[in-house]
DNA sequence: GCCAACGTTGGC
DNA sequence: GCCAACGTTGGC
C-alpha cells in the first residue's frame, strides 16, 4: 500500500531546484530532530512512497513539486558529527536516536500550489498542513489530498 | 509528574 | 519583525 507524505524545506536552505540538481537527483533528508517526525521516517515511510515538496518560510509558501522515497529509514549520521549543526551527543552509532530517508526528485509543478490556495480548496479541508499550529516538518498526506494537489499543480495523478 | 521558562517553527 | 503554537528542558 503506497503512502504519501509532505516534506517541508526552506528554499533558501534546500529547494526543489537543489534536489533536482543533486547527484542522481537524490538526497538524504537529514537533520530532523523531532520524535514524531522521527517515527514517521523510521517506521512508516517506504521506498516508492510519494512526497509533496513544500517550500516554507519564504515569500509564497507552496507545494512546488514531487519527489519519492528511494530508501527506507536509516540512522542519521549527522547526529554524531559535532560540526553538523544537528549534533546530538545522546545519539550513538550503537543506539541511534535520529533517522532519515533518501528522496529523489520526480517532477516540478507547472504552477506551485500555494498555502493560500490550499486553504481555499474544499477537498483539502482537514489537511494536516492547514491545521493551525501544525509544525511537523514531515507529515502524512492522504491519497485524496495527493491527487487533488497534483492536479492543481498541473501534473497527471 | 507538574509546570514555568525557553527555544524553534513558520505564517503573516 | 512579530507572535502564536508547539516541543523540550529542568527544577521541584
């Protein structure tokens, strides 16, 4: 059963363009330091799942395209790197706390689907992203939400 | 186990 | 830059 997810990223740090230009159009999604998000990365996400790529903290917050999970959850080694900025001394190679997945660029939307637009779409009532105070950096998306957003973005579902 | 203080996220 | 909503930390 294929699942769908939404990944937030600040485009000034790592945009969909960055992903598209990465080697093999693939990157490891490191640096997530929230337990709820960790559980999704480690236990729920599976190779082949769809990812909505969302730009946050920018002029027009929006879903700008899609990616896919290409590697299941595995330990985030940046937790062991004091230089990384995501260092966590409580996490060890023997007992890792933090996990990441690999994602690969799939497609860029013809038109980004902005947060404001999503708020006005009836089909997206109840979408996690639109809930006030919702800050999870990786979060589940329903098949219906996925389909509606891809259509709005000008991609075939 | 409670809860105040603090840091972060992220839209506006 | 502001600020609401969270998550985390640490004293008790």
